[in-house]
C-alpha cells in the first residue's frame, strides 16, 4: 500500500509542478498584455489555472492522509513534516495573496479599455503576483525529489541538500523581485492617496496613451 500511495503522490507532485510552471508563465506575461481587454482575458485564464493546480495538491494531501490513517508513523513522518509544508504553504500564499489581487484586477479591467496604465504594469511585476507560483513550482519539485530519495525510516540528513537548494533559490527569487519592488510601493502609495482623495481605484487603462494613439 505504501508503494502505491508513494507513486500516486509523486505523480501528482509532477502534475502540480507542471501546472504551477504554466501559471508562472501566465503571471510573467501579464505586464505585457498591452490593453485592458487582453489583461482581463489573461487574468481570467490565470485564475482558472490557479483553481486547476489546486487539484493535484489535494490528491497529494489525500495520499499523505491515507498513509497517516493506515501505516505506522515511520512511513509518513517525512510527508507530514516536509512534503505537506512544501506544497501547502505556497498554495496558501497563492490563494490568500495572489488570487484576491487577481480577482480585483479582473473586476477593474472588465470596465476599462485602451492601453494599460504604466503604474499598473509596475504593479503586475510585483513579487506578490509571481513569487507564490514560483514557490509552488519549487516546492513541488523539492517534495518530489525528497520522496524519491528519502528512505524508511525518515533520515533528515538525506534531505538536507535539497532543502538547502530550496532555501537558496527562494532567497535568490525574493532578491530578484525586490529590485523592482520600489516602483510597486510607489504605485500602492499613489493608489491609497487617490483612494482617499476621490474614493476611486487607480485606473487600469492609460487614457492619455489611448488619446495619443487615436490622434
């Protein structure tokens, strides 16, 4: 039974990895949407993909739960302490950080037209849009590899190297996004200031650019 559950777990970890990789590609393409209409369509596709990538994660959690209910702890200790956080924590970041922002962006872009406002492009390059998906890819890959090499009983020394790689890559990604985060902070500051002034959100479309194009 352990062997069958482990194979299913690794298989759906790979499916999660591929789904999250597609989500990363979609998130990176959002700033290059060009117009508010295309941004609305791409945001809808990314939200749908976010829902689909949750399904393989639920299968992985089901396998871990099945091991916990039917096998001694030495068979599932590593899954509970390692694999579940590696997959669950990034997904929580996606659903509680990125997904609400995408829903708001989709709602605002539905009422807009014309080229995307430059400040919105800077906002779309925020780590809040991309990093949770990237951490999901990395977490799924690390979980798959740890399941592949981890012996029974659980040996923490065997998984020290992949965990170190995970931490190093995550820090590198965070620093990469941090270089561009100053513009995002400025966008958020402007958005709050405008919201206090007239109670309306920052425009999605660049109306001045649209006027220049028509001229």
